[in-house]
């Protein structure tokens, strides 16, 4: 062996690796910078505050004027310093109240459209609630635009009643109506690498008019994890600002709205161990929750036979398996009603199931709490009082911008569709209704969960 030659070869290899690492760091750093102009979008909406975030090409001291009437924006909030990235909190707001706003700087204000530049603070009482869930929406183009337009059009045509809102005026009489109360993005919001430019083309350009008045609550996906942009773009409630237990991280968090407790988990980057920090926080958060409905969202589906195979422990680094084995028992013990995921680029929806923590060949009828009492719409019933292991429905909705192939034959699923679309969920009092609306505006799957006083299931529990 020629020892000097070997040493030189090792040195050259080390230099190549270092050069690649430096170049890679430079690309990631550059792609993750928030640059360019970006229209205002609202973040971390609560009963009494909101964050408004926007970008400018040049450094300015950002200014927001706002008020309850579009012709009278009498209140003012400013940036702390001159910057190109403006993040301004509007404090001391009234609950369930519509505010109009206009952004600008010390030299003047930009465009103002009262049909777009407004938001409505969260209510303190129980109201009819509409949830919109889009998964893997990060591919801009015709499919995404169709999914967006058809879902928004369906929601406008099938508006929720405001009768539950404690005697408020109808929304039609009180300014532009919020079509969506809670907007969940189920991860992979910008393909392929979650760069700032890709977020602009896949999120901020196609959804500009929605982002101006509706908070998007994102899930961390594997493609979002390829750059640092995600946590720079989104202002997330790590200190419990929107309800639930403070997580002390933006990777996972909780939201309370009306009679629903939402939990957003990180199946990508955080520990999925049953003794990890996220699991510990999850147990405490769910233990202190008093809301009757619980909806959970994370990116990697525990059950899928689509783009990804949840039986394959090497698929996605074992994340689907680990979420199923380690996190689902915590959710089902706490009586979670609905779990939403993306990652597989199709639509899959389970029966009302329980305790299916192993591979699909181990699933049996013993895991089905209910197969539904209506063959067409799959209506499920649960006890009114939240109890452990009364059944959960699992939805994979990862086809908001593209559709892939897959057998769609996982036994937990009642429905599997190779169609583009998104999910619209309505919660009115003790009934939750979920619909998959495809990119042609058709409702292709529908199910409901109703909670009834005195209902006793014949399900025998975990076996």
C-alpha cells in the first residue's frame, strides 16, 4: 500500500466534502432568506390580538392603521425598527369582532380593499365552525388553483349559518363573510425544497386574498424541512397564545376555537418517541383540555397505501410507523375524534377505529368501533362525554396540488380516491361533518360524527 498516496487521497476527499458542505450551506441560507415584496397576511389570530406580517423590498418603519369600520381606521401600531420584514401585533382587540386594516410606512399607506383587508377575532362562545384542510399543496399550477377555487366556491354556496353566534347580525349584513374559521395546511406547503421563492409561488401568490383575512395553521412536512423558511414565514403559538398548553416550540402547538381543541404535531423533525418531549407535552395538553371535540393534524399518515406505504418501516424514515405505534395510543386514550394527515398524494379515509397500532395484516373487525349507520355518508355516533377509546376517524388528504398512484387497499380505510381535492369540515354543536371536495367541485366522500347523550357503544375496547 502506498501510504503517502492514501493520505493525499483522504485529504482530497475531506476537502471535497468540506467544499460541498459550504456550498450547500450557502444555497440553503440564500433560499431561506425572506426577500422581495409580500402582501400582508395574518397570523396567530386570537380572541383579542392578531399578528400582521408582510415584506417590502426596502427597509421601512412599518405602520398599520385599523378599526371596526373601513372608513374609520383610527388606531395605529408600528414596527419596533425599520426593516424589510414587518411583523406587527395588534393588541387589546374585542372578541368576535371584524376589524379592517391597511399597511404602510411613515411615508404613507398602500392599497386598501375592504373586501380583502380585514379579519375577525376568535369568539369566546360556541359557534358553528368551518375548517378547511389542504394537504401537500406545494405544487403551483392548474390543479392547485382548481382545488382552491372549487372548495371556496362550494363553501360560499353552502355557507354555515351564523345563528349560533349569540345573536350577532348575519355576516352578510356585517361585511365580508369569513368562509373559513380554521385553515389547516397539512405539510409540504412548498415543493420541492421549501424555499422562500417556492412559498411565494405555491402559497402567497395563489392564496393572497385568503391569507389577508384568514390565519393559516401549518403542519411541518418533509419538504418544508429542506430549508429554514418555514419558521421564518409563520408566526406560531409556542407560548399557548391560541389556547392549550404552551409547547415552548413552534414545531407543535394547540388552538382552541369554539368547542374544538386543535392539536398540530410535528411528525417530521421532533422526537416521535413515547417518552419524548412532544409526547410528554401532548399528554399534558390533552389531559387539561375541556373542549368536547378534538382534532389533530400532522404530516405523516399512520395508515396509507398510496404514494407511501405505512407498513414499510423504511418508508419516510419510519415516521408513519412511529406515529402509529407511539402517538396514536396517546390520542385515542384522550378521546381524539379526527386525525388529519397528508404526505400520500391521494385521499384516504378510515372507519371509526381504535387500537390499530400494528401493520395492516393485524387489523381486524375487532378494531372497528363502527362501520357507520348510513352506507352513503358513513354516519358515526359517539358518547357525548369524551371517553377513552371510543373511536377515531383518520383522514389522509395529500392531494391538494397533485395526485400520485397507489393501491389504496389499507383495511382501515372505508374510502380511497385518486383525485385532487381538499377537505371541508363543519362542526355545529354536537355534530361534525367532513366532506372531500375534488377539483371539479364534487363532494366525493362525506361522513359525520355525532355525539349523543346516553349513547352506549357495543365496542368491546382494545384487544
